[in-house]
C-alpha cells in the first residue's frame, strides 16, 4: 500500500458525538473498529454511548444499542432525562432473566464454532437487515459472569470482534471495571480504550475525568481531561497545551486607567502579559482590577471578569460607589461578569470557559479574582501551578491582558507584572501603599507610593521617601512627607 493511500485511510474519522473527545482524538475514532469504554458504575458510560449513537443518527447512520444489564425502559428513561429522542435507534435486550440465572451455565457463544445462541442470532440478523453502522454492547460484565473461564470469555469477545468486523460496524463495548485490575486482555483485543474516572472530594460534587488509554493508529492528546455529566449529555474539556496556540498582536502598552499606576509600570500594561496583584484582604486589589477593566472597556475592548470570592451584586455596587459604573457595559455586551463556584467547577472546565471567551467571544481582557478561591477547585497546589502555567501561557500568546488577584499563593514566577499591596500605619490611621516589584518588558519604578480609592478612581501619592519598612511591616517614619488627604497634600 502506498504512503498516500495509508495517509488517506488514517485521515478518516468517525465523530464520537462529543466535541471535546473528538478534539482529544484528533477528529474522532477510526471507523469499523471495536472500542472498549471502561469506567465504574455512574461514570457516564451509557451517556457517552448514547451520544455516539445519536451522532450517527444525525448523520443518517443506523445505530443499535444491545443491553445486557439495563432494561429497555431504563435506557429510554436515561435518554428522556437528557431530552433526547431515540426513536431512530434500535434498542434490543439481549439476555432474558433465565440467561442471568447463576445456574444457567450455557455460554452465549460457542467459541469453537463461533456459533451464536438464538437470541444473539436474532440481534445479528437485525445488524445485517438494518445495515447498522454504529453498535453499543452494554455491558461486558454480564458476559464475563456467564463465561466458564477467562479463556472462554476471551474467545467470546474475539468472536464478537470478528463478526462485527465483517459487517463494517463501529462498536463500543462497555465495561464497568468489575474484573481483576491486572486483567488487561480486553485492552489487547480492543482497537482503542477510553477510561472514565470519578473523583470524590470531602466537599462538593464528584469530579469526572476521561483518559484515552490506547488508540491504535491515532495520535491523541494524552493524560486526563476533565468532563461534566449534566442534563443534555457529556461535555469534555481537553487539557490545555499553551504551545499549540499563537496569535499576532502589538506589544504597545495600554493604560490602566490611572496615570500614577501607568507611571509605576513604565507606561501601563503590555498586551500579551499578565499582572499579579498581591496583598491582604480589603487592601484594594479588586478595585484596582476594576479600574484597569474600565480603561479597557472605554477603549471598546471586550472583557470578562471571573468572580470566585465576591458576588456579582456586591462588585457592581462597590464599583459604582467609586465612580466606576459597570452596568452600561454589561448591557452592551462588552463586559461579562461570571460568578464561579469552585466547589462545582473543575479546573478543566474553567480553562475551557476562558478559551471560549477568548476564541469565540473576542475577549481581550481577562480578570480572575481570586487565585485563592481558584485553588479550591484543584486537588492540590501542584495542579494549580501546572494548569495556571498553561493558562497564562495561552493568554500571553493570544495577546490577552490578564489580571489575577492573590493573597498567599506563590506564583510570582509565572507572572509578567507584580504589584504588591500593603497596609501601613501613620498617626493612628491605617493607610495603604503599593509597589511595582516586577514588570517584564518595561522599565518600571522601584518606588513605594501611598494610594487610596476615591470617587474619581485610584489616587497615588508621590514616592514615600521618608518611610522605611512599609513592605516588611516594620515601619519607621523619618521625615515630613504629606499623606493623601492631609491638609498639606490638599494645599499642594
């Protein structure tokens, strides 16, 4: 066979009916093969299989669901719960109550003669009569129980595989992982293996992951990928690889909306960079982000603000009280405020949401408030660093300006800009100061300035030359600098 012919065959794909899974597989599965879908009960195997068949029905391909465990009515109830019409599919209950009796020792298949029992023969006649393209067999655990030994079980599976191969059918074999974990004979028989996992945490809903364990002849995206199982089916969120995404953009600095902050950052924020705002709670990080966001909105840029800590109503009220009314931009569609519950959203789902905002909605400014709450969506800090590294790299290569609010998570090495916020005391009053401690791509100031939030936005003082220890929290006052709001400052 020529190289061109081989390339043509390898390019043929059959959609799984799940966009994210097709993406992981480079377009879908190879037609006319047998695939193993494995996972514990409740992981989503039945839903995945139904989406596979329904996609075929949408394309005019006949589909058959052979059920050995669930009844037809139970399967129809699952489809109805998702709002699916399965009239175009053929559903057959393969085994009777007698066949599942422990004392029933006759095997469905006689491996020596590849001879099928009466019930199976009726099903296979439907395959030939209906000219089916997609078939699901649910599940193999029943076949395993009825087989007299592992050798007979393997021969049965091989016989099924050979039979379906002659009918040009693409088959999903569902298995609930009830066999010995070390028994991989199904893996060796199947053309591909897709594994579904459930992770249970102490609080919040179950997290689901999918992994392509094996896929012959296809270059697929390895590793675990988050997915959700909701009304309407399964959504898979492919793991983000930042190096695969690039876009052309200008590196011209853009204003933060505050002249003082622009000066501290060496001219403003550069496109394709991310800024990390670090400081204790209540010091003014969120309103600083809102100021930057308002400046972008006034330039006509689409923005999205992810709220993990604060509620949407509170943010809008606080912003309006400081002269930064966001409601008009919400109405125009330039601004999207998305309140996130980290106990219910997986990291992969969040990353996928950001990608959709950037690639499909044309968002140019992304704000995440805060990383502490984002950490709660992770299984540990290591995952946070790895996934945040990919997300920030992706945004940078798309020319997106990003702001992240942080209190006690150390990801400074991933950030292009770092602005440090601190409280300090002066004459019995609690004041706030900030310093730009890092800015890649621009010559930023090394000074520390007092700042405060006013109805006109952010107000910054001159450099605090007469204070020592502001950032360390060991303050020493060595002069007569006029503070913001003081009579001396008002008189300047």
